């Protein structure tokens, strides 16, 4: 082992069903790869579930840091980082669309050239999605194409949220990003480029199981367009 | 310019004993260099306004539009469907539930 420790931040909203599964998968795949880690659950919805997991896996591995009230993703990260004891932080969705089996690949990629950020990408190589219809794919590809032309970010998946950061890098980025939702993830990468951080990519499969609930509606598209223009004008 | 290159290849080719023949068999490397060079020259001169093109702005818009449609269409068509990952996840969920229950976890 390299002495590196990885803090996995799980900002969850009503993931009662998924939290035990994602925890189990994290432990399985990270233990198999001999990786030192802790899981920081930033959850206010299901404390009983998290406590049960803590009983099974121990308080060192499952760290519970509920927030007083539901805030944005950025504040969830700030809150989580404060309690992180690792020198690297991994952020991912807890709804099982991001599979923990990719984390060892993220870590390998990071170590190869001491990268500041490694991000999962759905758009390159073996990466992809499951559960998206033609319209969703079209919107996603179209938005991505436009973003690539306007921002030239040097990153193929700007709106993805499965990433590994060096802890100080994430701290600095979170503090300098003001956007919300999708755009927050975009801004993180664009600002990272501004600060000159190095970045690598790992192809991931994104399995959308709650499609229908998380449909990409008109308001999301408007929010995205606004965010894109904001970043286009300010970076 | 193209004429000069062709002339050059034809004659140099003869000198070096390469069979250029009547059909002018240009090596692949030269074909690529020629096409690439010609495209770049045209592109850069258009970009910097060295030559006046009679392509008006609306035609340029159409070209840009068609290019975008082609690229996006291709990428949508080649967007991987991760069916295997979805199946794998289903198996993982079943396995995780079984193992967690064995460890005393209470799903409610």
C-alpha cells in the first residue's frame, strides 16, 4: 500500500434502499484492491440505515456526518471535506448509477502521473450509459458538443459527478465555485483548468435506474444553458 | 500549387525508378500530405482572410450546421448502451442484500 487514504463522500437524499448496497460494493471492491478508505455519509434522511451499516463495518470506515438542513451540493462537499481524514477525496452518486468497481482504475490513473483530478467519462472509449432513450442521448451529446466548442475544457465529461480529487485541490475548487446542480460539476472542471490542475479520465458506465424520475426537462436545459453562458463569459 | 507537386512527384519518381505510369500512382503518404496540406492552406487562408471566398455567411452557417449535425448524430449513434453493466448491477444488488442480511442488517 502506498500510504494514500481515500475519503469517499456520499451526499445522499433519501437513499435508504441504495445506501447499504453502495456501501457493500465499496467495501468489496476497495478491500479487494487493498485500498485504505473511509466512507463519509452526509445524510439526514436515513440515520437508522447508516447506523446499522456502521455497526457492521465499524466507525472508522463508515463516518456519519449529517447536516442540520438540506443545502446545495457545494456545501455538502465542504461539510464532508471538513471531516475527511484521507489525502484524496472521491465523490460519487449514491443512487448506484456510479459503480464502485471503477474506483481502483481511478486510483491507478491518478498514481500514474500524480494527477490532481481524475474524472469518470461516459463519452469516451468503453464508457457509456444504460437506460437512456434517443432523446436523452441527443440532448446529452448536443449539450456536450456545444460545451466542448465554447469552453474547450480538455475534459470529455463535464457534467459527470464521479471523480477523484486531491483533497487540497477539491477544497480550493469548492470554495471558488458558485454554480448549482449540473453546472456545479462543469464549473469545477473549468476552474480546475484555470488554476492549471492536471486532469485524467477513466471511462465509466452510467446505469440510470431511476430514469423517469430524473428526466431531463425544459427547466434543466435552461439552467444548463445559463450556466454554460456564465462560464463562457467568465472563464 | 497542386500542379507543381504533381510535376515534382512525376519527375522525381522517374528519377528514383518508381513506376508512376500514366495513372500517376502517388504513394499513400504523399496523397495524405497533399490533401492535408491543401485543406490546411485553404482553411488558414480563409480563416485569416487572405483569400476572398464567394461563400457567403449564410452558406458558412449551413456548413457549420451540417458539420454539427454530423458529429452529434455520429456520437448519439455510437453512444454505448451498457446492458451488461446493468445486468451486473442487478446481480450485485441481490448478492449484497443476501450478504448484508447474513451480517445482521435489517432491510425495512
